[in-house]
């Protein structure tokens, strides 16, 4: 089992990229710099005009205000073009409620970098990456094709990551939510919990 | 951004391995075969006798019956030896409630295979991998060192993965829980959700 | 100028591939075998829901009967998914008239093989390849992004290629159309035309 | 199908070369610089004193004034020497009408660069390349040996390429001819054509 | 038997490293510099909370004053973390008497450098290395897993090494102890002993 | 510190070799097979007719009966020839008492294999290797040039190794001597010593 | 001057090849087998319709009967096609007298094999190769571009080569012609001539 | 037949070399510089004291005045030493008439460079190279071992090469001798000879 | 000084070779087999018709009977041809007395194999190799160019080599001649001479 | 037989080295510089305390004054240490007469450089190298193990080498001794001796 190549995205930096995103009837270019200075949620999904995808985008849209309150921007990403994002946004009721940027990644640059591109299908796995304001990954989850995600859990993990970023690690107990008690680490705690 | 190496664990098979695990006052050997035939939760954590770790193990212990009801076994994994697992289990009240196998991975074989070994620290990142009865990964999450996990969300994802395994993908909407309505995919749904 | 790599598709065989195609409200899988036994027109274009593309697809749709009469099938190809083809077909009046299969090539397999994939954009150049019933290329044209093609000239070239396939080369004079006089080659013609 | 070498001549620059060309009873040397500053048609054909070739050269000769009016020069190219071009021009009635330069490429430099050299035969495929005033390819077609080309279609494509060069891409609908209506791209057109 | 790779640690320098060590209720970082300026005993053992190990650590603890009198520091090293060292120190009567630093080497850096890491087990062989104040090895012993060491012999070898460091080699007869007679080398001794 | 080459002789097998040895007025050939079937002490020293060396050989000679009683043979090894061993044996009073075989290793085969050959000096370091009846190393010590060894400690380590060979590892406490109490390992001992 | 690559065609065998040749109003294919069973003269020249070339071909044509009488066939070779050979034969009075096969080598296979292809010019140097009935070279001459050859000298060399083939080497004095005295080699001749 | 290495000596420069030559009772050193400034005939032959060789050297000796009149020096070359050249010159009547330098090439430097060294025999093939005053080859002939050369033809080729050097190529008809009519090249001659 | 390539000819076998040798008015071929079955003296010298060489050959000729009596054949070797050997033998009084074979090695095969070829000069160093009846070298000497050898010493070394071949090594004292006392080796002689 | 590696020590320079030598009751270090400025005899022999070796050393000792008179130093070399040289010198009557330096080469540096190290035996072949005052080899002889050398012949060769060094090569006839007539080379001698 030795000698294998390892990829762990925790702490890895944003790649250089330039993509188009559809938001609010406009197409605009986004680069890595646009994802710095605030927390980011990169939310990959397989394909526009497919089935589970709109419910996930809608679930996120319903929590969008809460994410913005935490100084976080959501970016949905699929391998479709910006033309298709616009057409889908105009046609689908649920997708039509999306107010965050919908990134077009037809060349696969972002999906390939984050290891979620299914090269044989030309589609992205359901991956979600939480990036800090430096653009470094602090948490990520990848599900097989049909398994939907949970916007509430993403939000909970985001707030825990923000707490650790402020107070240092070794502090957040399991399933911690903001406002709950935290731990103060020290040699006096060894074996005492 | 082209030409980079990609690691995506979705669908990847179990490696060959042999480890010791402490459970119920006993030390026994585990191999890949022992993780087949039922769903498995591989739950990596940094170190015995450290701070966040016991609360996460306790959170899982509290949901253990629900996991077992779903035909799933939980395996906690750290880079400590079985001697240390036993000593911790005997000494810590919260860890003492753990009834699932605690795998000792001092050679780092499992953590290295699943990309969660911090080689410089000799400790594992907080990673959780949901494996189906064939030992293939269906979902995984990796958090930075201090960010605790949520046993309830792991259970929800497990049940969604089991539903997809039975009924095919393109079916589970976001944040789906057992008993909720699912989708029946077809060309008539394109652009209609 | 010596030593460079050469790619000339004349006479090159079909690659192995499997793609989905949308046709007549259905999605079906196509492989290389489906393109053998009749002449094929592979018609690449950049993107669904973009501008020049529907007029080209409509121009071909208007000549579809003539191609079918020549035992030729038309296959339009873009890097969009079958979901998007369906949505576009349902939404665009001009594309709605398309009766031939619309191939979805999101992984870029066909476009990459035939040298028309713009990797940076994730879109295909405007290339058209005329394949004989063995799947070998007999003529091809590639235009820069904005330059539209001419269905009538494709049809004329197809018929010339079919005439040569039947009667041998060295026979079709320039801009030859079916029914026009052809040449009978021989040493008596050398320098006499 | 991955990992193959790709050659796409769209946008590729002129190679360095020096060849002799026969025109109007004279032999003169041509280099890449002579092909810059105006649009160029590189018109490859297999062999002097063969059959289809004179009719293609004659078809082009008949359209020569129209090409010149579009600020384009025609260059026919074969693997014969300038001595042979002269002898053929003097002997063949149809070739005798050619007023554009007839390039001698006996070393195969141009044909090899543009991928149209049949190395086993020492002859060129029937390829036509439309170059802009920078010497970059904007459109090209390659036919199998016996399939003649159409001077009118070359002229139509040239004018479309010139229109795009002036007004940007995403504008020329299929089979567009000068004077016909063109498109003005914008997000308001998505899915509306 | 020629051409094989040789590793002999005599005279080899300290590697760069940073580890944590538990001593006297505190965890502190140690680097190579901390091991220079005095003689050092690196005492590797397989695992905390295992069987032979505490008796060896206790044997050394009993001789600690004598080592300190010789200007030597003892460093015990295992692949366990500092958390485990603390827990063991607090729980085991024999280990509780250890006053020298207990190095935590969970990443295996020291054990791997000195060739005593059993990679398959993630544990260290029973190796002891005597380093001079420059950090260079002057004597070392490696035993198979179950074979305990002898603190008295380590002390005897240390004093012999110190005598040689002061008076040059070719002087200490076998099983020499401080105060015993030594040899003065010269050509007159050749063959006379 | 990663990626370095490791040599650990514990458990390594005898190399193939053929050497001459002087014993009891005779020169005889020795191969690897002669070192199997009993325990062996390979005792390397720098040079015949030098200073510390005869006292070490004499120390071993004085313990020879005790080693033989433990079913162990002693083999002294230097890089001198058998002619020199004989001459030294005849001339030196202390070496004259040696009754075990004195191996001549002028080609350096044994010293190089066991990593104790100082290539620049053509002499061996003071290394002692304890081999079990299969010829595998169970313990070894290497001292810098002037540091003499202790026949009594070699004997003690031999008997501990033999005890482990018979009763399994995890049994011999530190500085154990035959007849002293040993440990019986089990989970009930974890943390109890 | 050492280490350079050497090519010496004496004794080298015919390559595999297939070319067209024009002879007596016909075009026929020639392969290596057609050049075996009789002596062959491979007569390379730069280009049809050029200046020195027809006088050389005419000089050979005038000696053709003498070559045939010696069981030798003449093959002229240029890089022009068979179409051009025919046109030249029909148009030039001097070339019109050629009755031997005129090989077309537009792919350069023969010229490249025999080292007489000027790759930059796409023309052959003036080389003449005399092949025996096994197709092996017995004599060859290569002149720079403008230097004409001498059919009479080729004939003289052919007859000398035939004499040696029959009677062994070391026999033909300088400028020997058939019927002249030859030498009978032996040790009695050493230093006597 | 593609991809083979080509050696064509036409136009190749003199290598650096230093050899001894016997001439007129003296041995002197020759370098490349000595062969520049006049035309040179390098005349290789297999061996001194052998059979055909003296007749060839004598044939050249008889034409020596004519070569000198053309500003050309003759250099005979064999793989024998200068000692042997002297002995042969003194002993053989025919060789005794040689007044040009006889180069000794026992190391094979010249013969190997010009591709005429039979490495297995240590002898040179019968090669003759005509070099212009820059030391570049303008014509060369290589015969198999027993086939003698013709001094008259060498002289004829030399004068043709000199004529071309002065008046440019494309001028000397076949078997041209000084004083005969030459050609004036131009497009008016194409196909007229 | 480590890692260099070593060539030591003691014990090395004869290479495969075929050379011509002049002896007694005849030229005959010699191969490796001809040098087996008796002892051989390979006597290399720089060049025929040079200065020191004839005196060395004459010195050997004077001892020829004594060598033959020892079942040894002498082979002189230079890089000259057999033609030159014959001419020299006929012309030089001293060389004329040579009755042993004079090998011609113009290709340098023997001299190169035995490391005595001066590649820059194309001549052999003064080397003498004594080969046993198996063709293996038992002694060899190489002198710089001008240093003559001594036939008597070669003979003495030959007889010593033959004595060792019969009675084993470790027997012939320095400067031993046949009939003189020899040594009987045994452990009783160590240090006694 | 081509392409093999050649080692010829004639003219090769001294390597860098440092060795110990025993002379006159002292051990001193020798480097390459100590062997320059006078002629040197490097006299390798297999082993101290063996059989033929003392007689050879004694033979040289008896000629030592004559060598010194020729400005030459003798250096005997074996793979034994300086301790062993001293012991042997003190014990053996014949070796006790040696007054020249006895080099200890236990690391094999000199023997390996001069190609006389038998790596399998760790002993040197009987080689003798005559070095000029620049440290370059002028003559060398290597004998198989048991064949003794002749101090007188070494002395004769030394004086011949010195004569050549002073008067140039091509002068010393075979078996030349000082005072005997020498040769004056010139073209008048060719073939006259």
C-alpha cells in the first residue's frame, strides 16, 4: 500500500482560472481573485437540465441569505456553458430562484483541479468545497452521482471552520453549532474527556 | 491547469490491509474482507488522548444502534497502537462508551491509502468514508484538523446512498431523508423541475 | 520544416466511442458501429443556445431529405449533454425542425479525435467530416469559429465522393455535380486537357 | 481515445519556406513574406499532366478576377518542379489560361507542413487553405485524391472569413453570402433563434 | 556480494528534525540543536503501554544520575504521540519514575533516519545510539523486538567512547571501565601483546 | 528526512561467501552453510598485529567455553589473510590462546555485507553480530574504531535472544539474565507495569 | 575523426521498393525483383525538362545496344512523376530516343536510399550505380549538380566489374578494357610489378 | 525505406587530419591546409606490394603533368606506413615513377572519413575524390576491390568540374571535354533539347 | 580512485579472429584454434621496415629452436599486410632469418584486443603475451615505443609458467630457471623464509 | 572484436593516493608526489607471510644498490597493513634485508588503479611497473600468481627506458644493455637492417 500518490485538498490553494458565470441576467468573467476576501462554497453538480440538480440548487438558494450573513458566497459549478445556464435559469422555476453565480466550466478546469471531473462522462461529481478567505480548502465532501447534499450541514461546517479559523484548532466538539460550548485545550485535559 | 494528477475516491476499492482493532476488551485482526458484506463507516481522527476526538467518538457511539439497524458497521481509525486504544478506552469515560471496533493504524496504511495521513505530523485528518458492501466508496468528507463532524449527517448520507444503491442514481433530491418523496427520472422531466 | 508531426484524416478510421444522441424525443446510445454501413456527415458546432449554430443546423435540416436519398445520415455534434440538446430542441423553433440525431459529446471524445476540440474553451470548431460506409474520412473541412458552412456544398462533395468510390479516382473534374460528364483516365490524356 | 496528438490548422502561422513559382513565363522565388499583406488561397493538387487537376486549375482561373477583387491571391501547389509547370502551361490549353503563380514544391516543404503530403506517393492531397493577411489559416478543406473542389464555394468561404475578421465571430449564419443579413450576438438571443 | 548499498551510522551526523517530548508534566519541542553540546543516548523502543518497554525505561531511569554525571542526556523515543506519553507516565508506576525527555516520533522521522523503523508495524526496533557532543554516532546497538537492553553496558560504552574522544583511538582494551589501565600505541607494541 | 535508504540487519540472512579461516594450526574453507545449525558470533576487528584487538580476542577466548555451552560458535573476522592470522597466532601470547576460527576476509566480502568495512582504510569497524541457527541477525552492535567490546554483554544478549527464540518476543525485561523472572504478555498487562 | 557514421554502398543490397516507370508508351510498376537476374545501371539525374539532363539521357540511349549486349539494363531515375516522363518523352527530340525504362521516384525512395537525394531541392544528384545480378552495388559515382557523366566510361567499368565477378578480384589493371591482358595474382608477383 | 541515415560527400568539407606522406625520397607531414588552394585528387587503393595497385598508380603517374597543368595535385592513399611506401617506391619499377605524394594512413583516418575503409580487412576500397580548392568534394567514385580506375576519365571529370565552378551548373552536357560547346540555361530551353 | 574500469589480461581467453600470416614463402590463414594445443608467444611490434623492430625479430629468431623445444610457437604481429611482411622478409637480411609465422593485423583486431594498439598512430606498442595451450594469458609485458625486449627473459618466463602449470602456483622463487630448486608450500613455511 | 574497452598503462599518470609504508623501523605516509622526481619501480606481490614473495623481495634487495645508482626507488606493494609489514620484516630473515619502502595497500587503491587487484582474493597479481620521474608508466609486466620475476631484467629495462627518455625512441635494439651500440634512425635505414 506504500508509494501511492496522495491528494488531500485540505489547505490546497486556488488554481489560476478564468471562467464565465451567469448571474442575474448577466454573463461575467470570474478569476481566482474574485474568490478571495470572503469564504466561498464551490458546489459542483453533474448537469443542467437534469433531475436531482435543481433541488440541490434550490435548497442552497433557500439558505443563501444565511450564507451571505456568514460572509460566504456560493458558486454552483457544472460543465455546461453560460448559454445553457441562462436557458435553464429562464426555463426552470426552481433554478430561476438562484441568485448566486452559476459558473460555466465546459473546459473542465475547475472540476479537474478539484478531482471531481468524471472524464468519461464529461460531468462533475457532487462535490462541495468550503474555502477560506485565502482560497484554501478547509473542508470538502464528494458524493457519488445520485446522492444529494444538505445545505444545512454545509452551513454548520462553514461556521465551525470559521470558529476554528478564529480560535485555533483542537476546540470544536462533534456536531458543534455556533453558540454551543467549546473546549480549551491543555495538558490537563489529556485522558480526562 | 491541465495534466495534473487526480484522485477521486468515489467508486475506489478497498486496499489489501491487515490491522489490529480493539473492541470489547479484545484485540483482533481485521482485513479488507471483514469490511465487505455490509456498509462500513471509516471514521479517521488525529490522536487518542487528544481533545475533540473523544466527543466525536462519543457522538458516533450515541448513534451506533441506528447505524447497525442500517446494516452498517462503524470503524474508528487513528495512528495509535491497539495498546493505546485499550488504555484510552479504560481511562476515558466518553471513549469507554464506544462499542464499535477501534482500528490501530500505526504504520499509516489505511490513512495513507485514503489520502488523510498528515505525513509531517504522523496523524490523520478528520475524514469519514462511507463504503458499500463491496467496499467501494460512495461518499466521503475530509475536514481540517479542528472541525468536528456530525454523526446525524453521516447517517442521513448513508441512507441516501443505500436508497440510490437500490433504486439507481438521479433520484434523491437535496437533503433527502428516508420516507420522503423521491424522483422518477425521464425525458419528460428535463427542464420541468 | 522537416520532422513535424502530421495529421491527415483522409482515410483514417472511426475511433471506438460511445455517446448519447437526442433524436425525436428519445435519447439513445450510439457507437462506431452505428456509423457504418451508410455514408455519414459528422457536423461539429461550438455550443447549443448560441448564435450561428441554429442557422447551420436549420440549413442542414432543410437538406436532410436529399442526404437521406444519397444513403447518408447526418450527425450534429456539440460538447453539450443530451439534456441540453433536448431542452434546446424543445425551445428553439429552428432547431426544433432537426430530425437527425444530435450527438452529446460532453467528454470531448469525438471532437478531440477529429482535432476540432478547442481545449481552452471546451467547445468544438466548425468542422464537417464526410465518412464512407467503412467509417473512413473521404473529405473534411474545418472553419474558424464564426464562419458558417454550406449544406449544399457538403451534399455536392458527398456525391462526388460517392462517384469516386464507385468508379475510382482521377475522374471527377472540378465542381462536378451528379449527371455531369466525367473523365476516363489513360495515358492518352496526359497533357491533352 | 485520450492522449492523442492533435493538429488543427485554424490559427496556425505560415512556416518559413522558399519555393520557386512559375507565372507569366517567368520563374521567381517566393517566401512566407510574399504571402502576407493580402488573403491567400493555397490550392494543393496531386500532379501536373494528370487528369482532374487541369479542370480544377481552370475552374480557379475562371474565378481569378473575383478573388483578386477580394484582395486575395491564388497559389496552386504541386510536387512538380518549375520546369514541369512551365512545360505543362505551354502544352495544356486549360492550364495555359492560369494567370496566378504555380508553386513548385518538389521537396514537399509546403505540403508536409500543411499535412497534405502523401509520403508514399510523393504527391499532395487535394487541400485548400484560406489564409488571412497575417498568414494564419481561417478555413481549410482536404479531399481524398479524386474528389474535385469548387472555386465558387472557396470564394464564398473567403468572403465570410473576411466579414468575421472585420466584425468578430458569432455573426455569419450558414451559407451566408455577402450582402445578406447577419446576426448581432447578445444574451437576448439565447434560445431565441 | 559486491555493489550493495552500505549504511554504517558510525560518524554520521544528526538529521534535521523537530519533535515533541514529554518531560516533567510539560510538552516541549526538540530539534537537532538541543542534542548538541553534550553526549546523547537515543533509546528507541516499540510502543507505549506494551510489556518489555517499561522495564527498560525503568532500568535507564535508575541509572539516570550516573549518565548525567557523564554529561550525557537520555532520550527515549517511540512512535507514540506526546499525549500517549503523558497518559502512560501518569498511569504506569515504573514509567512514572522517568525524569528524562520522552520523545514522540509519530511521523517516524527519527526512527526512519536511524534505520530502526519497522515500516510494516509502525513501531521502532530496540536500538540505542550513543552520540557525541557534535551529534555524531560513536556506537550503536540494535536488538530484535523482544531482546531487552542493559543500561549498565550502555554506560560503560559511553565512558569508553568519551575516553577515546579525549585520548585518541587504539587505546581502550576490551571491557574497559574508567580507571582501568589503558594502552599507549607505538611500533614497539606490534605483535607484543 | 523522507526517502532515504534504510539498512537494518535484524532478520537479514547470511550472504553467500567462501573464506579461509585459521584454527588450531590449520587453514580451512568456510561457507555460509558452516554458520548454520548453531548460533554464531561474528566478531569484526580492524587489523592483526594492532593494539586493542588482541585484548578483545583474548576477552572472547576467556569466555569461549561459556559460548560453546550455549551452542554458539565465535568467528573473529579481520581483513588480513590466513597467513597473517597464523603468524600472529604464533607470535602473540594473548592471541595464541584463541581456539575459535579466525576468518580471513582480505576481499572484504563479509565486512562489506555487514556494513562494517571502512573502504578508505581497508579495515573493519568493531562490529559484533549475533546470528541464530538460521543465520539471521538477532542483535548487532557497531563501535567506532577505538571502543572495545565486552564479551560478557555479548553472552548476556545471546542468552536473551535464545530465550526469545524459544518463548516468543515481548517477554524479556531489561538487563535480563538467564534464570531471572520473565513476563507473560496479555491485555491484562497493558498499563499495569 | 573517429566515431563518425559510414555509408559505403559497395556490396549493399537493393532496398524493397515499388515505383512506376515509363517505357515505350506504357507505364508499368517495377520492384526490386525486376532489377535482379541481370546487371543494372541506376542513372539518377536532377529533373525532367531541365538542361544537362537530356544530353546525358541521349548519350546513354546511343550506347543502349552495347549495354544490352553485356546483359545490362539501364534505368534512368528522377523525382518527377510518370506523367511528366511521358510528356517529356513526347516533347523532347533527344529524350524521345530513350528506349530504356524511365523510373518515376516522386516519393524519393530510391534517391534517398542511394544517398543522392538533395532533400532541400527535392532533386537527385547525378549518381550512377552499377549493380550486379544479385542487385548489389559494384561501383558508383556521384557528381555535383552540373557535372555530366560519360556513358563510355560506365560501360568500361561495367565490363571490368563483370570480368572481376567471373575471375575474382586482384586482376584488372587500371583502365582495363575487355580483351586486354589481365594479371594472375600470386606471391611471386609481390613487389615485382 | 524512410528514416535511414544518408551520407553524400558532394560539398562536404575536409576533416582535420595529420598524416605522413612519402615523396621524392622524403617523408613530410600533411594536414588539411596543404590540400587547399588547388584542386586535389584523393586516390585510395587497398595495399602496397599488391597487384592491381601499381598499374593504377603508374596510370596516374603517366597523366601527372596533365593534372598539374590543371592546377591539381594527386595524393595516393593506402593504409600502409610511410616506411612501406618508401620500400615499395624503391623496389617497384612502376611505382618508382610516382612523383606525387604517397600518403600513409595506417590509423585509417582519411579512409574512414571518406567511407572507403573496409574495417574488416584494414584496407581501403578503390575510391577517388575530386576536391575543389576549398577542399570540398565535387565528384567521387568508389569501385569494388578488383575494379581498376581510369586516369583519363578522372582528368575529364576534373576539367568539367572546373568549368562548372567557373560558369555555374546546368551547363556541361554529357561526356563533355574542354573546348566543346556548352549550354546557356534559360526558360526558353525548357523542353527544347 | 574507486569505480575505474580494470583490464587485466591474466587468464583472459583468446578472442575469435582470422588473420593472414607469412611464413616460409607462403601466406596462410590463422585463427584462434591454430594457437591452441601449444604455448604461444604473441610478439607485437610497431611497423615493418622500421628500426628497432628487425633487431628484436632477429633476437627471437636466434632463440627460435629453444622455444620450439619448449613446445612454444612464436607469432610476430604488426599492423602491416602480408604483402609487406613478404617484401620485408625478402629484402632485409636480419628479418630474412625469421622462420616463425609473421602475422598481418592491418585491421588491428589482435592489437586492439590485447590493448596494445596506438589508435592515433595505427601501430602496435611493443607487447609480448605468453599464452598457455588453452590460449589464456599467463604473463605479459608492454614497453613504450622505443624500449626493446629480451628473448632470453621471455624464454625464462615461459619455462617458469610451464613449471607452475604443471606443479601449481606458490612454487617458483624469483628469477628461477629450470633445474633450480623450487619450494613446497605448506603452513610450516609461513614466516620461515 | 571491435568496441571493447582498452586499458594500456603506457604513458598513464600516477593516481592521487595516500598510503602508509614501512621502512627502517618507521611507518610513514606516502603520496603521489613522493614518487615524482626520480624513477620508480612499483613491485606488487600477493601477500606477506606467503611463499614466493620473500624470495622476490630478497632478489630486489640484492639489486637495490644498482637501482639507486640509476636514480630509481623501489616500492614493494601488497594488500597487507603496515602492522603486518613490520611483523614480517622482523620475523623473516630474507625480508629483513629489505631496505626500500614496503607500501601497505589494504584498501586496494594502488592495486586497483594498476589493474593488478584480484578482487575475489583480495590480493595483488605479480605486477611490476617502471615509472619515469613524471610518474608515467614506461614499461610494465604482469605475471600470473606463481610466476616469479627477475630483478636483473627489471634493471635492464629501466636503463633502456632511461636511454630512450634521453635520446628519443626508435633507438634501442633488442636486449640492449648500457654501453652497447645504439641505432641512429633515418630514411636511409629503411629496409637496410
